[in-house]
C-alpha cells in the first residue's frame, strides 16, 4: 500500500481530512490535517489534541506497515491553507486567495491575489489594483471614481499553487454571510 493511501486511510478513519503529505530528505514526514467541511455548518479548527491523536495513531500504523521515517510532524493547515482540489475550491469560494500559475497568461504575471469565484468555465480570481488605505491615514470623503475590478479565469490544471491569503485579524476570519440575512 502506498504511503499516501496509508496516511489518508488513517486520518479519515479518525474523522479528519488529509490536506497534504510532505517527505523531506532528512527523513521527516509532515502530515497536514484539517476538519472535514460541513456545508452550512460552523467552521471547526484543528487543535493540539487533534494533532496528538493523529500522531499517535499514525506512529502505530506506520510501524505496522513498515514505513521508514525519522520524525513525524502532524499539524493544522494554518492561515495560509493550501487548496488542493475541486472540493477545497468549493469550500473556500468567496475567500481571498493567492494563486500561482504554471505559466503566465497575461503580461508575464503568474501570481495573483483576489477573491475566488466560480464561473461556467471553471474558476476566476477577482481583484482591484487600488492600494488599500494605510493604517492611521485619513481617507478622503470626496467621491472619486472607483478603480475597476479585474478578473482572471483559470482551470485547476493551469495552477502551480493556490493558498488562502493569510489574513491576520485578531478577531478571526469573517464567516460567509448566508443569503437572506
């Protein structure tokens, strides 16, 4: 059985979602876990006890399967969680993301930050080139023309990497508003 399958089976069996596995040259095996997505439910987060529980079970399972590693690290995905598949994109639709394309599509640019949206052809990221106001600087109340929004459509095959944009807000990530509220 392949390492990916062993780890995924163990992690999902404990009620978690496997985000990614990384194996370093020094023998470290890094496993990133998250709570499964519950549509419409409250967002749950991985804590230290969850990581400890998965670590204990993986140590036992990897020993039984004869997997060679020097150190095992189990962690949560963090504020810059990687988006790996269609399911992750659906889960984080409407969130601010950072994407890196395999090849530039427009003006030799491969990296974009914007709001993730679904389209008929796949996905798009929408952003504005207007710089955000600096902390402590007064914003003029004069009406000025808004900077137009830009959008870049892409498919998952064109992506090199996609992550949630790290938002440091001590009040936590804003929850998505439900239509009709």
